[in-house]
C-alpha cells in the first residue's frame, strides 16, 4: 500500500500546480482592473487559493517528490478535480450559474472541450471571458506538463511517469535528454504560435482583447469565443482563414514543430501527419461540394466555411462560422466523420487520434493476409518501425474503453429523454473534447439546459476523454490499490 511519503508527495505536487494556477489567475484580475470591473471578489478568492497552496507547500518543503506510476495517476486525477473547482469559483462569483454549471464550464475549459453553458457570452465580464480562454490555454499543452519542469528537478523518474499519465498518444517521445527540457521547449513553441496567431488576428481586424482570447482558444484547440456567434461574428475572410490554418497547425504533433525549429523536417513526414492532412483536405473538399450545391453561396465562401468547419471539428476546437446543420444530411455526415477522428498524437487536439486508426486499419489488413497466408510471418510497421504487440494491445484496449465510455454516456442521455442525435453527438463531443455537436447541442446552441447531475456526468466524461481513458479507469481496478 502507499505510505505516508507517497501521500505527501502527491499533495506536494498538487499544491505546486495549485500555486502555479493561482499565479496565472492574476491575469484575469489585471484584465478586470484594466476594464474597470469589480475585481475585489476575484482578488480575495485568488489570495485564499494561493495561500492554501503556498502554506501547504511550505509545510511539505522538506519532502522530496518521488512519484511512481500509481502516485502519478492519483495525482493527475486529483489535479483535474482541483482545476475544476478552482476554475468554477470565479464563475460562480461573477455570474448567476450554480456550482455544477460552473464546474462544467471550468472542466470544459481546462480539457479544451469548448462546450459552454452560457447563452449570452458577450454580456459576461471581460475578466471572466479571459479566464475561460486562459483555462483553455493552460489545459491545451497540459497544465501537468508545466509542472513536469519542476518535478523533474527533484526526481526525473517520477516526472517521466507523470508525463506518461498526462500525455496523449500512443507513446512518450522525447526530443531533449531530460523530460523537463522537452516540456519547457514545448511550452516555448506553444507560446510562440500563440503570439504569431494573436498578431495576425489583430492585423486582420480583431481588437487586442478578442485577438488574445481567440489565439488562446485556437492554439489550445479549445473553442471558447468572446462572441455569441463565435468566429461567425467577424466578417473578415482573413480572420477565418488564419484561424483555420492555426487550428490545423495545432492539431499536428508539437514535437514535429520543435524538430522543425532544429532544421529537422522528419516530424512532418510521419505517416500520421500525412494521413491527417489527407483526411482534412478530402473532408473539406467534400463539404465544400455539398455546401455549394445546397446553398446560394459562391465557391470562395463555401471553401472558406467548409475548410474552417472541418478544421474546427477534426482538431476538436469547436469554433463555428455558420450552422452546418442547415447544410443538409450529407454535410452532417461529413462533419460527423471528422468528429470520430480527431487530431494527431502530441498535439493539443482531442479525439481518438489519426495514428490509432492507421494502426487498426493496418492490423485488419494484416489479419486478412494471415488468413490467406497462414504460414507467413507478418508485422505492422509505422514510419518504418515495427510495432510491439503490447502497443497493439494497448491501442485496441483504448478503442474499447473510448467507445464504451461514449456508448454509456449516450445511453444515459437517451434514457434521460433526449433525442437520438443529441444523445449521440453530446457523448462524442464531451468524450472527444470537441464541444459542439448536433441538434440541441449544435454549433449555435449550448449545454445550459442539462440538469445539474447531467453536467457533472458530462464533466467526468470530458476528463476521461482528456486523459484518454486509462488514467481514470485504472483507479477503478482493485489491482490498482494493491501494492505494486
């Protein structure tokens, strides 16, 4: 069983993250101060939040963090509860929503889902709008990756296990000898892309406030907007195309971007990124054709909105320019396909991830060949490297857990009396961290109509999707709580 040092190590790491978040929460306070809003309640909350974490951290200053896999997994799960509560309190203080709605909104932000309970977004205080975007930006690269830089100073082995618990994808890939260096480099490229996107959005017509918020939401593939109409509010085609490009960039493995900065283009030549771009282009052109035939829009407008929509859904960002449900059943089918896929591993995008579909498809072809040639020795290769059988087992296990979770959420919602399309798309949109779905949760709707217990269940679904199932479900195993 876990000893007292393990528990203190978990608590210390959680308080490190809490302290970091409390310092980032100063940014919305400055925004409120700049716009002349009442910031007193926010200051009191953040001061108390910082004090609790700082005092606990001071009390545990003599304990070295030494987390193995079990401790890391527990810490990850507890941190997401902490983030949900911490993000919910300011929302409750400055709006009329209850705890379940505020918790849902905060989890939606930190998991970069982008599903909102607010119908009148533009009436929210500027500091709350910025807080929502900030939760996206922190959650996009992974708030825990930020802490890895601190944890690895104390215990590199522990930080690696934490990185595995939080990272999305099929394996952990390092570009620097130490995990902390990789984490810091990822944050640098993440910040750099945010800055470039911000400056372009400002140049093409957004004000500074909208540009910052939308850059945060774009690079994190989150989707929270400062406008009721999302990106549809802005009439500039340059803004739409800029956001489309940066959503696609953010859906690509950030390690590939890092390698590019070191004059290494190999990351962009991977099978996953090639197929990711193929899928994006094929679905975008298909949707363009459908949209052109079903509307009176010209080709240029259809291209703009179709490419934007597929980029938004494929990367699980969740922005919208138009209500794609009005484009007909064929359009809904194409968007639905994008919802099922997701971005690439090592990106800020959610969903199943392209590489898993590639591996499953190759596994199916291999099994067909094995039936035809029983004595043949067959293996599966990705980018010229043979995949281990344990990795294949893990991927098929993920598919089982992912779609089982989606089915459970879907059946729960259908049992609650929701229609089929709302139930299916809500389950996919929350577990896949996408945000908008169809019908009652379509691109022009919101999640405010759900009951308090629905919102808590959907919040859990978003966390399960963000942590890619295993990290949550391991804690439900009896074996997990036995001594390793």
